[in-house]
């Protein structure tokens, strides 16, 4: 166990892959900007988009994680997310992929009766 054994840092294959490719894209774009290279800027931007798509694809394949902390047995970065292929509630990436998951049952608010005025109420005599 490391120094953060009780904290879920979110280390996943999707997270590491996306971060590495996007970081490479920013490095390419930064070097191209300094060199004044338009095609290099485009290549850096393409790598940044590729990193985002790769992370999203891996997340949908179950190699990411849901929002919030995971149980301790699922915190290792090589452990796939068992709920990843079905979709996560409140996950924008899963919703964009068309995965609609049922949210936890919340008690519905009691219907409010419409305010019906009493007979003769509000009339002037």
C-alpha cells in the first residue's frame, strides 16, 4: 500500500492513456508554436483530440471508473470497472454514448394538490 491507501486517486488505464496522449499533444503543439509551424500546431491539436477519444473509448470499455470513490478491492489501476460496460449513473461520457442507466431510487415528492378556492372565497359582497 502507498501513502494514499485510503484515498481513491482514480488511476485507471483510461486515465493514464488519455493523460499521456494529451500531454504529448500539448508538447507537440507547444514546440510547434515556438517554431512557428502551422502543421505542427494541427498535429498537436489532433493528438489532444485523439487522447480525449482514447480515454473515452477505454472508459466505455470498462477500463475507467465511475465518478466518486471506488471500493478498495477495485482501486488498483489494472482492475477493470465491473459497471463500465453498462454505463455509470450521472456520467456525461456514458450519456454521450447513449448508455442510460437507472439512477438510485429516490423518493418521489408527494404530489401537491392544486389550490382550489373555497366556494365563495375571494368574492366581494
